[in-house]
C-alpha cells in the first residue's frame, strides 16, 4: 500500500506496478505484560523463554529496555535527507532477529519535530507510518514545517515522529535488482495475449525473487510485519514514551493492528486510516484480488467525473466514451510505445493514481486531455521513468523490494501457477484495469526463497484502548470491508465512514466531520458514543 503511501510503484517484473494494498518502553525497563507476548502462530521461532513467553516477546523487552537507556542522539538531519530545520534526525538500534536480541543489529532511521504548543500542552510523540509496505514516514514532521491546517491542533500537543521501517530508505535498506534496471521502460504489457506472455512474466517474477535473495537474503527471513511492530515498540521506548500514540495509513493500519494485538497495553491512542483487511484469510493473496475489484469500481467513478466535466477535458460525456479513449490510448501504446518508453505498463502506473487519490483526478485528466488533443509529450513526461533521477530510482526500487519482501514473508502464498492463472483470468474479465498488473507484481511470492509465516490473528487484548478507524466507502487500495473487519476485531473501536467517497488516506483531506473527530480523539482520547457516517469531502473541480 504506497504514496500515502500505498500507491504508485513501478513493478520490476516487466509489468506496471499496482500495489497494493495498496503504515514505541521507557516502560520496557520492566518486562512487558504477558499480553505483549505474541499469540501462537506469529512466526519466527517456536522456542519458549522463561515464564512461558515467546522468544520474540522476550527479545523485544530486552531491546526496548536497551533503547530506553540509550535514547536517541538527535542531530540536524543530513542534507541529502531533504528535511527542513528544525526537524531533527537519529537512529534506533534493533535486533535483526528478536529471538536473538544480542545477535546482529540493524538501524531504524527516525526524525521528529517538537510540539508547537506549550510544555504543559505536550502529550508525547505521535508516530506515523504511511503505508506500503515500503513507504518512508520521514516526511511526517514536515506537516508541521509546512503548516498543515488539518494537523495544526494535534501538532500543538504532540511531537511528530516519522521513521523508515526496517529495510526501507535510511533504515538498513534492502534491494532486489539494480535500480536503473528496475526503472527501464517500456516493460511488458501486463495483460497477456498468449501463454508465451504468461511464461515470460512468470520467468521475470521468479528471477526477481532470486534477485531479492542474492542481494538481501540475510534480511529476508526477518522482513515481516510482526518484526516491524516490534521495531515500533523499541522506537517508542527510545523516545522515552511509556505508551504509543500512533497514526497509520493504508498498510500502516495493518502494522497498527498487529502492534495492537502484540502490545495491547502499550497503546495510548491509535488512529488507523484506510484499512487493510486484517483477516488471516485475506493477508495477502486474497487482499490483492479484492483490491482489483475495488480499483475497477473507483476507476469508473473517475471516468464518470471526467464525463461530467467534458467541457473541460473533451474526453467524452459518458463513461463509455472516456473508457473508449482509454482503450484507444492503450492500444496505441501497445503497438508502439509513446516516445519509445511509455507502453501499457507505464500507462497503468501513471493512471492508477486517479483511482487512488482524488487529488490526482484533475492532473491525470488534464494530461489525458492534452494527449487526445495532440500533445503526446505531456503524457510521456508524466509517465516515463527518468534515468537521470538516480536517487528517486533507488527509492522506487527499494520500496518495491520491501513491499515484496514483507508481503511474501508475512503469509503463505499459493505456489500452484494454475490457481494464479485461474483466479486472475476470471477477475480480469470484469475488472481489467489492474488485475494482471497486480498479479505479476505479487507473483514473486509464489517462488519466495525463504520461509513464509502464518499471519497474526488480530484481536483485542487486555489493556487495548478504543481505536479510531477512518475509512472512505469506495477506497480502491483498501476496500471498505477491511475497516469493518478491524472494527469487529478491536472491541471498543469506533468507525468513521466517509460515504460516497473513495480517496485513499482520509485523515489528510479537509473534511471537518472527520478532522474534528480525529483531533478530539488524539487530544482527549474521547470517541463518539457510536459509529459515525460523514458526508463526502468536496469533489475536485477542473
């Protein structure tokens, strides 16, 4: 789940990226409560430590106590992190393997900006994960330096803290392929025309999995959501926070759900926005299939909006006419890639931002309109990779590597190609926009070279406070059913639904019905007596 960061990524596999789906113990000096011990089937080692604890729970307690003593050596951020002052940066050391807390260590990059209110108003640190897996949270404090009005009240009370999860960016990054090779275009059309096309894509997926092992094999067994949740608890401890205040978006909601399950009595406030379905049956194969259906629905929503504004875009005054323009563009790019580099894969990677985010509706429609009017270059500039942007390309490759590593390790994936072929062929008939692109992006998990675990059984544990869940009804990356499922599993939680809306990442959009309730919860801990349905935020205008 990336860009907010579930969203746009270019897949290495010769097809467009699609994601997916589509996101700290001073108190650890004393051992965590028994509720901190992961439930059975969490993965990583079956040995038990003293007092019946699971070894990873013991290892987390050891690492958190160590981090609480060490704290964070805050410094001015390195210039190449591109973070404005007065944001400060630092590192927290965590075990690679929590079953071996005195073994090999890795670094987690963190940054912060202090609360804007008085010392008396300060309520601690608010830690953020934007999604992915593979998204960087280091831009979160920039919401304060950028004077975001949506977050102004919360910023008065909280330090805003971001971090790069294990494997990401500045935090001991992993890699699966040379970044410049990763972004090369054009890639294969993700929609196969023949069995030969499918064989070629399967070969690319298998080679990608092998590349991950060759370049980052030492980290792959430990690239799981439960381990990232444990890292989060160690970061909490390093910050001197007795309990966690957390905001997770997209995949960050699943990270929050796993944290809340493993460490329920370490949570103070938790907001989860645009929710990954935490059911073990969904993580992660079925979640991606569900996403394909939701993307098609939201793609049609965008086409309806474009048709309503035909006077501005001249792409047709019905959904069918807009779709016809899309199919014509796609066929043209398949026959001869635009500018030699933009084929169907690159088009999907660019156009998928419209179903993801309402903020992309106008820019994507404008560039599409320019193309139909004869300006091909605008679309090439928007959709083609930039070989000269080596830093951006490295970030994109790293994000895709982490996405793949975490989803492949979190759960057991089908290994029988016939199942993949049957499921995606069936889905593609009625949901063609994203289905095959998403399939090829995830197919490395069918031949993943390290152990795949059983997902956490997300549930309420002793001490878990009310969790605030925020979700739009027509979200493409994380379908609405995921929010309902987490609401059922976290007793005492409250669900805010934005009806007739579908942007991904709701808490960052101006909608007072939502914004005011998020502020109230984070500032007071209070939630409504019952679930709330809010009217949609303002529709974009050309």
